[in-house]
């Protein structure tokens, strides 16, 4: 795997290391306290927030670049990554915001042509198990941390649009991708998986109807133990039957929630 050069070299020799005018932004989703969250970076320069992203080395596969960025920010590897859209609006990377991001007071355009050009970014969404992530900021950022989807801070460029587009992509692929399998811990409650579906679909679901339909797939295995964190009657825990689940995904989970 490629090792990123010092930020000073990135600024001065971007055209030497990376593909010109192309970048990657990862929308990294995690599930915690019955909420879907996204991993964000807060910049040192202006305290604004952005998605974990980066450039693509000239001799690097695009998928490898996305995986490298994910591993650098989370400490995890071999994680589910799905390319979902290319963002290329003519005004998506204003010059002043780029200068702020790299903390450049005075810039010679001839020295940093690639950095100030219009950038296309390839969007990937990643599904990770929240408790296994060790967030790590990049050299431009104060912190790397989880944020609630329904309470996002001010984001740079078109990164809010990228997150919204990632959710739309997951909504379309919900019945064909192992979304719950990658977000949930090994054992979980039916309420946990319902919360994921509700966030992605953008609407509330009837509890009894959801439980009946999700159990009808035959992809869950009921455990003999209960969830210990419940205040009242503790619900049963479940786990995915991996073989049955992935087989069902090949044809798509066809029931409408």
C-alpha cells in the first residue's frame, strides 16, 4: 500500500505524485446507540468539517486508493466499500476554500496548479462496525470523529450533498448489499436493525410489521440470551446467518418495508 508523502510535498509536487484533478471522498457510516453516524474531519484552519478523502497515486488502482484512505482514518482494513457516484460540479471546489483547507496564505498558481484546478471526486460509502474504529485525523485536521446524520456540522464544498447521495445509493441497494451485516455487531436486537432501515429509508416503520417481514427472510438466528441494556423487558438478541443472508442478497430481499 502506498504511503502518503508529507503535506509540504503534496503542496509543491502534487503533479508528481497524484493523478491530476481527481480525488476520492469516503462516506464512512457506523451505527451506535440506535443511530446511523458518519465519520468526519474538522479542519485546523477554519474549523469547518469535511469527509475523509484524498488523492490517487499515479500508479494506484482507484479501489486501492479508497481502501487506503479508509484504513488511514479508521485503522480498519478489508471493509465493505461501494463506489456510488462521481461529483464534478464546475463550482464544487472554490479556490478560496482550497487555500483555506491547505492553510495557504499566499500561493503561486504556477507552483500548485493541480491543487487549484476543478476536481472530480469519486464517492465511496463504507460500512464499519462502530466499536472497532479508531478515528485518526489527517495532517490538516484537528480531529476525526463521529457525527449524527440528523445533526451535521457545516461542511466544506459539496460534502453534504455527497453524504445525501450516499444515503440514496444505500436506499436503492438496501435489498442487494450486506448493509446490516457490516454495520451491526455480531449480536443485535431487532430494534437495532429496524433503526438502520428507518434511517436509510427516511421514514418510520411499523415495529410488528417490520419484525414479521425481517424474520420471514430466514436470515437471522435467534439467540437464547437477551439484550442486557434494556430498562424493561429485555429483547432477544439475534445474529445473521451469513450463508443464508448472502444467498438471499443474490436475488434481492424483495419484501417492501
